[in-house]
C-alpha cells in the first residue's frame, strides 16, 4: 500500500491512499508513504527550542499529575 500526505480543508495533514497505486485492503503487513521535503524538515523544527525551554534538569522542582486509566 502506498499513501501520500494531503492537507485537508480543516488545515490538518493526513495520509491518504495514493490514487496512482492499487486500492488498499487495509490488511497489508506494511505501508509506504511519501511527503514533501518541507513537511519532513519543518515538522519538528520548533522542537529543539521547546525541549530547551521545557526540560527538567537535576535539582529542578516539578509536578507530575497522571490520570488513572
């Protein structure tokens, strides 16, 4: 199965079946997708700054609230 990334009218990106390939049965053991270089390189571009500003260092106070499943 092959998929492509397509931006929806709601502004969210989704993987959809590639119309140039066979129609998936959704029982395939694996899939292959493609995306533009911009999507690939920009999707996590803000992560280094976020990680630097939100990491917990030794000695830092923090609060962890976990919901009971």
